[in-house]
């Protein structure tokens, strides 16, 4: 687990908030500490579903994140795109 993950967990715990983490090590540590987590994909889907982003903007955001190094497994990418399209 990275120093950043440790800092996020400490901050979230102090504020009784939700941690945004994608990496399994950080999420596992959060679970042990009883800290609720959500991932980047959840935030993006929530933004589209809530109208803060259009479906096209959500798809563009996913593709841009991937272009900048965000990893998502191909099957998860397919599910994300399908979920986005279900909001249309």
C-alpha cells in the first residue's frame, strides 16, 4: 500500500467520509479499518446518472483516463460503456 493510500485512509477516517480508491491493496486495508470505499468508475457513473456529465462526456472521460495511465480491465471497460449507454 502506498503512502498516498495511507494518507487517504487517515483523512477519510478522521472525517467519517468515503475513500475513493481503485487499487485492491488500499481497498483491502480500508475494509479492515471499516472504511467505506468507492472507485473512480463509480464516481464517473454517478456523475453521468446525475446529469453532471452527458453520456458522451462520460465516455470521453473514461478514454482520457485510460490514455493518461488509468488501468481498467477490458471486461470492466465493456461493462462501464454498457452502463453509460443504459443512461441514454
